[in-house]
C-alpha cells in the first residue's frame, strides 16, 4: 500500500511539473498589463467582439514596436509579451484579450489559452512548425475554429494567387530553421498545402468602394508582391468621420498608432501592396 501511495504521489508531482514547465513564462510587467486590460474592459463584455477588439487596441496606443518577439529562443514557447508588439502580435493580443473578456473567465490563464488557440494550427502549440506563420493560413485556420470570418469574398473581392515558399527557401533567416532540415521540410509541406487553397482579397483600388461594409475591429492584412509570402502587414480597422483608418503596430513610427490618412490612401502609397484580406472577429 505504501508503495502504491508513493507511486501515485510521484505521478501527481510529475504531471504537475510537466504542466508547470508547459506554462508560459510571463513577466511581472506583462502580468500587470493583462490584469489591467481585463479589469478595465470586463465591464464591456456585452459589446460586439469587434468593438471590444478595437477598444482594447486603442488602449495599446504608443506601445513600442519591437520585431520578432516570438523568435527569441530556438525552442517554441507561448510568448506572452504585451509591452512590446509587432503588427501580428498586436492583432493577436487584442483578439485574445477580447475573447478572454467574453469567456467569463477574465484571468491570465484564460488569456494564455485564448492566445494559444489563436496563434497555433488547430489551436495547439506543437513546435515551431505548428505556429501559423503565414497570415493567409492564420485566417483559414481561425475561421475553421470560429474565431474569425473571412470577409473579402462577400465584399466583392477577387481570387488571390498565393505561392508560399519564403521560409523554406530562406531558412538561414530563421534561427529555428537554420541547420534543421526536418523542421524546414515541415514548413515546406505546410507552404505547399496552403498555396493550394483558394483565398480572396480586395484590390487596393477597390477598397474605398467597400468602406461601408467594414466594421470596427476588423483585422486587416496587406497582400503583397514580395515573392514567396502572402501579406506584409497586419492591423485593425476603425471608422471615424465617415472614413476607415488603420490602427497598427508600425515599424516605421516604432509604436502602436493610427494612420494619419484614411486607409484607402494609406494603401495607395504602398507600392508593393496589392490589396487586403479582412478577418472579422466573431463571438
């Protein structure tokens, strides 16, 4: 009996240790940010989720832009960093916070669960290749799990030719792929699978004509002519004074900001941008 109890205790402590090891390492600063946002916006849980995403996004104004915050270590971890944002992590964190508020369990554990559910294929982190690196797949995967709805097709968009291969053909640019042909091969297989899907986008010149169909909190991605990738930037749309603007973590201004000009004009200035894909957060 004593031996059985001992073995049971060992099993319990082993599982607890594994669970603890799997938990993200959250700094005190980020714990405070999560608590602050959830405390501040819990009263808004009845808002449409898009409106909530936008309110949370505006609360991040002036947060510093820092690139590649998800790639500081070779081992894939659920990175929780709300004090430094790039364009993708900005959108992900806003959506995860909004979903946490809506969940009825507004705490850091639920937030981490929502963030993993958004950031990784099928909602589960399983190594570097499980992260949704290409935003076209991000939309496809999150739509399948009812986190967002792809809007470009019903807004009158056109088919977007997608040929993804940048990561597998430039492994030297990614610490997790450098000298790791097995993971690079996984990425290549994902690129080929995603490239075979049908995606829709709204050409830049067409965007102003569909502004009336945009809702606050829509997540937008800029499609690009850069070979091997699908999108070059991500942000959140907001409407003011009858026009649509872009709320985003800007690499040129180096902080979270709202575009100075309407988004249609912003698009027209970007020579490598072909148009946009739109993902609408859903309840």
